[in-house]
């Protein structure tokens, strides 16, 4: 028995010291970032770092989780308002907030739809809906929904279509309703439409019809994981931003 223990200890000594792997940083990211953020995480891992753990949901839901003390290192919101909310609560690390990306807002229909819509002042979506519903993220809380409501309000088309709105929990849930043909139209980001082969863009909302679509990123003050800050710096670097541009985002 003693001989076997000595042989085991000798083997461990020859193998060298055991190096603990760093904990993966946890990233709370807007639902519209799924493909692009996964690609960024893969690129980071290929550089020899531990791959981040990604959690996707509506920015509103993620901000509430962070405010409630959920363990996380980075937050990437689809609008500045939810980032402002955490900032006012003193939950962001000083100097870590950066405007990362931009996007466009579009109207989509199932890929085989023949609907045509011109998004201009006085637009009425009811004829195109033909008795169906309009899918969009919750316009009272979720960024994509807020942008959509603002755009339709500016174009004087919100009041007419509001009773027909299906309020989805996030922009990807709204996209899924259009993909399945459950609704004839949906409001999503241009990057969401680009990521799906099951929908087509039938209209692009004028940029001036809604607040600028901005994705800020910040490190949460409670984070103690150095890998989180390193990954944040990678995302805001030219190499990191270039990944998102490939998926249709614009750099900020």
C-alpha cells in the first residue's frame, strides 16, 4: 500500500502543479445578440481564454436580474435606458460603460408572404395584417418594442394598430411568431431578420422615426472576475466590433 502511494505521489510530481482554470465570465446580453455574441465568445476562446457564459433575454429582464443581485460580470443592453437604470443605482463599474453597437428597425413577414408595406407618415398596417396580429417585443418595457412603438407613433400609425399587437417577451420571441406564420407581420431588428431564413423584410423604419438604436456595454460593479473585464475590452476593440459588423450591426 505504501509503495502504491509513493508511486502516485511521484506521478503527481512529474505531472507538475495543477493550475486552476479561471471562472468563465458571465455575460447578460440582449436577445438580439445571440449569434454575434456567441461568435465573439468563440473567437475569445480561440485566443486561449475560458469561454464566457452567455445569458440572453430582453434587456429589461436582464437589467432587473442585475439589480436584484444576480451573479454576472457584463451587461449588454439593446438600449441606453436600461443601462441608465443600473447606472443610477450605482451598479456599474466606473469607466467601463461604452456604446458598442447600432442597429436598424424593420418590418418582417413570413418568407412566402406577398405583403408590401411603405413605412411613411400616415401608414396603416391593418390592411396588410388582414385581420391578423402584429408581433413585437413588449412596447412598455423591451427596447425593440419601445423603438417600434416610437416609430409607429411618429408615423401616425400606432393608434390604429395598437389593438392588434401581440406583446412578446423579447424580440426573438416576436421573430419566432412570424417565422411560424402565427402572425402576418412583426417588428424586429434588421440583424434578427438577417439571422432568419424564414422571414423577409417588407419595410425599413426611417431612422428619424425612433430614438437611435444603441447597444451599450458595461461591467457590473460587483464583478470580481478579471476575465470579465478582459472580455469587455476585447468586445469594444476593433477586432471585437468587427465580429458584430459581420452579423449586420453597425459600430458605435
